[in-house]
C-alpha cells in the first residue's frame, strides 16, 4: 500500500478533506489526542482499506502538527508573560 506522501496531489487533497470532515464531525478540531483516537479507530475499524488508512495517516499528521503548534503557542505566551512582568515592574 502506498503511503499518503506517495499519492498524487489531487488524491492527497481528497484524503485531507475526508480527514478534516471526520475531525469536524466528531468535534475534535482542537484536541490532538481526540484526533489520534479517531485515526486509531479508523485503522482498527471497519476495514476501509487503503483510503481509510490514508485518512488515518492524514489525521495522525494533523494531530502532530496541532500538538506542535499548541506547544509553540504556549512557549510564546510564556515569553510574552515574562516580558509583560518586566514592563510592569520597570
């Protein structure tokens, strides 16, 4: 089975749209753990074949990206908080 990266751009875009639609359906858009759970359920689920595996792979990538962005945002907020404290004290 080819991986998601091996697909042509149009098929990959369709897979991403399907992954996002499923994430939206289960209201998991802001929770990387829920997205990973959806991906795992898809892999274990109803035997959707290659398409289901690609959707799960796309969701895993989205969860990883979301988790990384949340960590970056938390770090930026921490840095901003330190700056504000310095400005208030100074």
